[in-house]
């Protein structure tokens, strides 16, 4: 399904690298290897399992679906859900380290390194579902690659997400709905929240996984809140 109108490389672990020089803002764009490893350890501890269950419930994917995760990171959400529901799964992320990890752990999915802020490297109407989990918000490209009856799941950090580490956040729901309003209509909304008692090592993993932690103090064990606002959209019939 991947459109290959420009040069690409296939890595030994099986992913496709479509990232072009103009797609890079740095020499190593996206998540670092440390961030990827930290998130993977948190997933493996079960910290994010309640978030995954909330996503799975709202998504309602089946074996008949073809799903794109735009900004897939290390692939845990997409790969786990694909294993459970047996749908065709495709993940795109700008981080080579993240996609490398995804390809090694979930070889049954297709993984691509590309800048989804610029272009989603698939043909029009390729997918029945697009997911964006705290990631890309390219409404035009999401609509282009979705079928007319397709749906889009967007997960954004809720105000209390990681509040113990970076302070209370803001409610992003209204702004996100506005971002997609010209191409999608909102059909469902849910907030999923969990908290976990983390040792110092796990707290450090969380700090590696976020871009601007506001607390600068020695890492210690603490209870940390994880919270996502899940927004389910249906595609509009046209972009005009």
C-alpha cells in the first residue's frame, strides 16, 4: 500500500525509510533512542495498559479494518491492537529509533520512517481508520488517505496528564476539534485516566519520554497520573 514515488531504503529489521533531506529539522528528528527505550519500559510495566484499553474500546477495530497510526512511536499501541483484532496495520513516524523498535517487536505490521506533517506516504482512500496518539495532526492528509466512511481517533494529553512532573496542563479538546472541523465531524469523546506508583527508574523513564519537564530536581519514586482525551471523528464526504 505504501506509495513509493521517491527513493526509499529497506532496513534489515524490515521497515521502510522514506525520510528525505527536506523532511528533517535536525540530524536525528523525532524521539531519541533514550525516549523510545523509556517508553517501552513503561509499556512493559503495564503503566499504559488502561490507556490502551480505552483506545481499543473507542476505536472498535476489527479484522476488516486497515489502520494507519500516524506518529506511531515504538508501535506498542498499533502493534498490540493489531495482534488482538487482526487488522492490517501500518505505522509512520519520523524517528528512526522508534520505527526500528516497532519493526523488531511487531514484524507483522508495516512500518515507515517519514514526516507525516508533510505527507502521508499512502494512496487516497487507503484506510478505514487513522490513529494519532499524542502525535501528528495533519487533517488534510488524514482525510485524503481515509475512505469516505472512515474514522479518525485522536488522543491528546488531558490537563492532569503527568501533572506531578510538569504541572497542570490545559484543555486541548476545543482547539483539536477546530483543527479537524473542516474535514471531520466529532462523533465521540472520552477521557481515560490512570495513576501508577513508580520507582525512581520509572520516573526517569517518564522524564526521558516528554519534551519539556518543568521540574528540575533529583528523581524520586512518586505516584504519577497518565490521562488522555480521546476524540473520535468521522470523515466528511469531501474537503470542499
